[in-house]
C-alpha cells in the first residue's frame, strides 16, 4: 500500500490534467468535431482518476472498475448522438436546404 | 517511487492528449484520440484493471475513435464559415488564456489531491462476503449485474434510447416505414462506399473471429474478466466490418435490429420484477436461480448492446433530404 | 415489501419498460401505450405520496444489498413533491401530445418533412424514467447515471424539431454532458475521502473530516456542473435556442421538468451529501449574486424579444435566478439557523414546483399558437386570442403563477423566501424579488396583450381555418395546467410539512 500510493497519485494527476485541459479546449474551440473529442478526453480523464482510485486497494477495487465500465458505455452513447448530429448539421451546410421545408 | 515505465507512459498519455486537443486538422486530432485510447488501455492494465482495459480497448479505442475517424474522413475540413478560425484579432490570446487557466486549475486540483486523507472504499468486505449470493464468481460482473444492477439497467436504457435518438434523426423517424412493420430507415439499403477487395476479403475473414471472441468474452464474464459490454462492443465491430465489406445484412437489420435493441432492457426489467413478485425488493436474485437469471439477462443485454452500438454507426450516413 | 416500496422501484422502471415497448409497436398502439404508461406512473406516485404524507420515509434497498455496496432508493419529502408535480405535468403533456401529434416534431419521410414524430414516445418515456430515478436516488453514482439518462433523452427530444433544431440540440448536448462529467469528477473526489457513494453515509464521513478543502473543491465542481445544466446565468445561453426550437410538446417538458432534475441534484448535494463546510460561504454568496443577476438580466432580455417562445424561455432564465437567491440563506447564520434555512429551502421548492406547472402551461400555449399560426412572431399573433378564449384564460392563470401573485405556489414561495430574508436581514433579496416581479409583469403583458388586441384586417388572418375538436381538447390540457397553477397554491402550507419528511436537519 505504501509503495502503491505513488503510482496512484501519478495517474490521478494525469487524469486531472486530461479532465481540465479537455474542459478548457471544449470551451475555447469552435470546430464541432474538435469539441466532441475534447468532451471525450474530459470523460476519459475522469475515468482515469476513478481507476487510479480503484488501484489504491489490493486487489484493484471491483466496484469502482464496474463504475468505469458504466461510464465508458455512457461516453459511447453521448459521442454517438453527438456524431450523428454533427453529420446532419454538416450535411445541411454542404448543401443548404431549398426554401421548401416546413 | 514510480517506475520509469509509469513515468514514460504517463508522459506519453499527456503528449497524445495534447495531440488530440491542440492541432487544427481534424484527421490529426481524431488519430491522436485513437492513440490516446490505446495508451489509456495500457494505463489501466498497469493499474491491474484488466476488465476496464478490455472495455477501453473494445469500446473506447475501437468504437469511439472509429466514430471520430469516420467523421474526420467524411469531412476533413469543417464545412460552413469559420469552423476552425480563431478570433481575427489577437489570435494568440485564446490559447494563452486556455493554457494559463488550465495550468492554474491543475495546480489547485493537484494540491488538493495531495493533501487529501484518502480512505479506502467501505464496500470491500460486503462485496466479498455477498458475492456467492449474486450467482456469479467474477466480482466485477457481480457488481454490474447484482450489487449495482440498477445502474447497469439505467445505463443499458441510455444506450437503447440513444439508438432511438439516432434512428429518430433518420428517415421515417427511425421506426416502421409507411405500411410496413420493418425498420424504415434509408441507411439499410444505401450502399457503403466501395473498399479495396483485399480489405473486404480481410474483413470477411476477420468477422467470424471477432464473433467468436465476442462470445468468449460474454461467457467468460461470469467467472473471469469480460462481460456483456466488452462482448457487445466486439460483436458490434464484427457487424460494422461485415457492412463495410459489403456483405448484405440488410434483412437482418430490417427485421431484427429493433427487437434485439429493446430485448435486453425488457428482459432486465422483467427479471427485476421477479423479486417483487416473490415479496423481495426490486432486482433481487434468489441464490437458487440467480445464475440462470443473470445469464439470460447478460445474453440479451449483450444483444442489445451490440445492436445499440451498431445502430450508432449505421445512422451516421445522412438521409438524402438532408444533403 | 410494502406497496410504497414497490412503487419506488417501479416509478423508474415502468416508464423505461414502456419506452422499450413503444419502440417496437406500430404507431397508433405506440400512442395508446404512451398514455397508459403515463397514467400508470401517476398511479404509482400515489402510494409514495400517501406514505410520505403520513410521515413515513419509504426506502428500498435494491436487490437487498445494503449501502455502501448496493443502492438505496429514498422517497423523502423532496422526492415526493417532485414526483407529484412531474406526474401532473407529465400526464397532461402526454395527453396533449396524444391528441395533437403534430406537436411532437417533424420527421423526414421518403418524400417530405411530415409533422408528428414517432420517436417522441420512447424518448419522452425514457426521459420520465430518468426524472423519477433522479428524484428517488440515494446514491451519488446513480445520480450521475440518471442525470445522463435525462440529459441525453432531452437533447434527442429537442432534435425532433427538424432541421432548425439540430444546432441548438448539439449545443445543449455539449453543455449537458460537460455538466454531468463535472458532477462525476466531484463524485470521484468525494469517494476518495469517504469510501462510499451513499448520500447519507457520505455526509457522515464528511462530518468527521478535519480538512474541508477537498469536499469544498468537490462541491464547487458539482455546483458549476449542475449550474450549467440548470442554466443559471451566465451559463444560460444554451437554454433559449434549445427550449424555443424544440417541438411544442417538448418545450414544456424541458422548461418545466428537465431543469428541475438538475436543481434537485443541486439541493441533494448542498443539503444532503455535503455538510456545511468552512469556506462554502463564498460559493453560496456567489450563487446568490448570480441568481440576482439572472432575475434582472433574464427579465430584461425577455422584455426585448419579438417572438413568443424565446420570451417564455428567457422568463425561465429569470425564474431560475429566484431559486439561487436563497442559497446564502441556506447556510447557518447567527440567529435561529435551522428554522431560517428550512424556510428558505421551502421557498425554493415552492417556487420550483410552481414554475414547473405554470411554465409547462405557458410553453404549451405558446407552442399551440405557433403550430396553429405557423409562427410565434408576436406581431403576427395579434388578435389570435379572439378564437381561443380558453387558451387565453389558461395563459392568464399561468402568468399569475409566474408573477407570484396570491394564491399561487409562486406567491407562497416568494413569501417564504422574503420572510427568511427579513429574518436574516438580507434586504437585497427583497429588492431583487420586488424588481423581478415588476419586470415579469411587464414581459408577461408584452407576451399576452397582443393576443387580445383587435386583429388588423388581413386576408390571410390566422382565423382562416376553423378550430378542430382535437385543438379544443389541447386547449383544455393547457387549462388543466392553468387551474393547477392556482389550485396548488392552496397546498402551500402542507408543502413545508411534506418537506420535513427525511429532510437533512
């Protein structure tokens, strides 16, 4: 445990950096795909921190690992919805609608 | 002290994080994100989380980056005005502001982390003593399908409804077409862009192997690492490969996509209802039939996750009225 | 297991089952199942309400696994109040959408854009499932999952509005997901020092903690994330396009219910999960100041709108401000702290509940007019009221609730807040409430008055098509919400007793 705390702190730090810079980039960039990637980097950063917390105990804590798997699936869900919305929006911009809709 | 391996791995993660955030090219950032997925999976192996590493490799690297790369390849340059342009005056202002605020926040957060009086989770003992009652031997599967089955159920609901959402953005609102009970979206019939024949051949060869791997991950999950999510991601990848290799699976899609999509959630809720019928709380499994319940839920859940993830890819192509 | 305990689980799972089934049914059956499910949910709310009114706290240990390992569902006063209002609004909107399918958005068929989106039913029932799950959850990670369920379905519901709604929907997606990820980061921080995810156990562990820095950082993260989802000024800019571009049956769900889910989680964090921390005063004061700014700026912006739906959306921004005004009062002062905090808390809940009903009614009415006249430009809606007297009456009742005139819940909420502010000698709160009320009277007048004016004589007047029976029934749904706005005011006194059950003090 005493020897393990260092590797835990190291990956906690890395998770924190990923989270924070993901948020910062998300708020500053305008390109939609870059935003979506920044959002995912933020999400993965949070999950890295959670796994680092799970690694504090020996063997690695199963509950926190299960939460991270849940978090990953949620990340795919919002990324998928975001990706389809981006595709539709850019489809609109590539070929603007004729004035006939609605 | 941390080993050199961890030091290097961590720095590589940070470098690739930068690569997937900073560059302006869509291709570069999506590739950066792909590499980030691989590196993070290795980090999780280093932290002794094989299950999470598997999930990251399959879901994170495989599917998430797949989505990003797909988007970047389809439109490498953002269409419309000013997608990537920085503000016309003082172009350096935003990056500098971002860097300063990010660094300041990191310092604050790191200081707090370092000072924290960590406390180990209080659920360690009950997790071990109650595992036999859950019907599975692998702890993580036990957490996902017994101890915190409610979270897993809501989360499979999220995936199902996300699939409903992306279908809703397709032709016919993604549900039955006019005068038919089949799935009415256009992407089923629209051809995929042609791929080199060698690639198509490789995909056809690889798909059965992926299916086998997926099934192994599913049934290994009750005793060993693996489970519904990892398995579903691998099976979805197999479907995506088949479609890219122009194997005709449109009949399967039209008839079975929606039933499989909802089957997992429906059976999960009904299995959860068994508890109240017997006078127990929601989502309780009696030890006698816990294994059967968990296994049937897991199999159908895998089918639901597979189709849910496949739907996300299927609907990426725009219907004609939009383009 | 008692009936109330059964209902706690069923309230989240029955709508989810309904959502799954509506995805595979043909269209008419889908609509019928939606209505049946909504009535079933309302029926399931009753045992929980009865149990809470009789002073009990129904609690369900899912799967029989006790916390910290498992998840507890708790039907306390806060949960019961929001379950009740969600059932009321939910059943009414479901009925409205079933009677007027064109209010559920437009989809692309093989040839054209067609009104009436089939995807509304699974997404709305899924959203309802998430709302109920948020209210009942007693576990921090489960709160995150439930919030994501609400957020993603809400984004998808906005996107049902056709081409023009996709951009607001995507913008909403970024904010909603970022907000919940910040919440999850806060949860991670808390777990590292408490070792548990259960709300009550978290509080117990944190009370024994000497150094408040880490919980303070966690609380800040969660507060900022949730404030994005609630749309507290200055994080409100996503709300107006999203709520006004959404289909007519969706805007009332978003403005009335979805932002309340994030507000409930905010209250759970501040009052249940985290005890009063040294140094959290500045955060509470910050929220109070932003709330005051929200009331004033939101109202002024509402006054400057030319279209009805954006006006109603900006009025939501202003109303959100009121709820945050109370945060400085929730902290213990020098004089009789507990009573003061409970008064301010009761005020916040009363205002939020009153807003849920009144705003749902007003947004439904605005959407009704937009669907009928093809536009929500207020200049084009002149005289539209002459053909819809019932609708105008209902809008007036909802406006009474939003203004906070007696006897609506909005009034008792403002009254409780003002009483607590006087007791704590925070006079500025009274000033902001008074100014906000005057401004809201002005923008409500600006929104409703044109409908009552004599229409200019024009050939293409909106009266051209006769009002159908279905539309008359839709107007009745708005009237139900209008009457409920006034009648729930009579329950104001009972509300504070209800909130006592399972409260944090």
